[in-house]
C-alpha cells in the first residue's frame, strides 16, 4: 500500500506557513526564526539536533512535529538503527500512549524510503 502522507504534509506545511507569515507580527516571526536557528550546526551536529527534536516530538505526541523531524532526520542521513534507538527512547520516556505516534512515525519513515527509491 503506497501512501502520500509525507508529500501531503510537506505541501500543507508550506501552504500554512505562508498564511502564518502573511499575518505574522514580530513575535511570531522571531519565534519561527529561533526555531530555525536552534537546529543549525553548532556544538551538536544538525543530525543529532533533528534526532533530539524527533524524540521530543514523540514524547509530546505532536504528529506534525514528528513528521517534520522525521523528514529532516531522513535528509540528515539518519539510518534505520539510529531511528529505532531514538524512537525507543521516546517510547520509554513517553510510555505506551506514544505507540500510535510511533506507528505513524515508522509508516512515514517507510514512505520516505520508498520516495527516495523512485
């Protein structure tokens, strides 16, 4: 079964961010900029920061955030073993209530891998 959830998420996120920026004042713009800056290369590499973002998003049970960080992890060349380890940490910290989000994260990972094979 081929899904297009990741592609739909990317398109929706871009469209909605354009709407947000249309109305954004200084506070919203500063927050969005801070979010961008914190994931830049620093003492920790981008890859590590995206993995941290993914595990935090899993614990917080934010599917949009999980999708975003999953895409970024894939772009930063996270491998299956690294992904599994951070998701296991999120599961331990967040408990069984995170399992539905874990399932959707791995479904998204599968989709990303399928998209790259095309």
